[in-house]
C-alpha cells in the first residue's frame, strides 16, 4: 500500500505492501480521504495535517501518534485502538467512534481533543480515562461516553 501527500507525491509505502503498517513514519499532510484502510497501523507516526475525510479506519491502530490538524470528518474509527493520541484542532465532524460490529465500545486513553471539532461525532458506547481531554463545552455523558472508572469492563 502506498500513501501520497496532498500534492500527489508518494510519501510512504508499506513493505511488504500487504502488511499495511506505517509505524514510526513522518506522514504529515497525507491524502487519505475516502481510503479503505481497515486494520492499518499508524503507531508512533506523525500524521499532522493529513486528510482522512470519509476514510474507513475500522480496527486501525493509532497509538502514540500525532493527528493535530487532521480531518477525520465522517471517518469510521470503530474498533480502532486509540491511545496517547493528539487530535488537537482536528476536524472530527461526524466521525464514528461508536460500537464496533461485535457491539464492543471503544476505549479512549490519554487522547487530546483540545479545540477539535466533534460536532456530530458518534461516541455511543465508548469509554474514556482521566487523561482524555475534550474541547471546552463538550459534555462526554451527553454524547454517549462513559468514564472508565464507571464502565463495566
């Protein structure tokens, strides 16, 4: 699998191509809008400013990654592993963090949504820990999130 920037220049290729692992990479300004990326791994990668609008990231891994200023508008992030991730100033409108196909909720651990646009994002069934930061005025309970210490795990 190959990843291109917003100008159409190749910036990464998984080796071998079928692995879909892009860990520890600088993938700033990647263009992945509408991409089918189920199960892809972006652990410890810099994805700042990348475009994931409408992308299918079901079951993806975003651990210790920087997603500041990215667009995940209407992206499917169900079943993704999201831990120690920064989504500062990201566009998350209509993104799906809800129950996966096995009816399991997502766990958000140490996720920074400072100044992110979460309008219409679906967090049904998700839990979050005390290290997760939401935008000012965002009410997690009103949006279907449960604090980790109150969840039946």
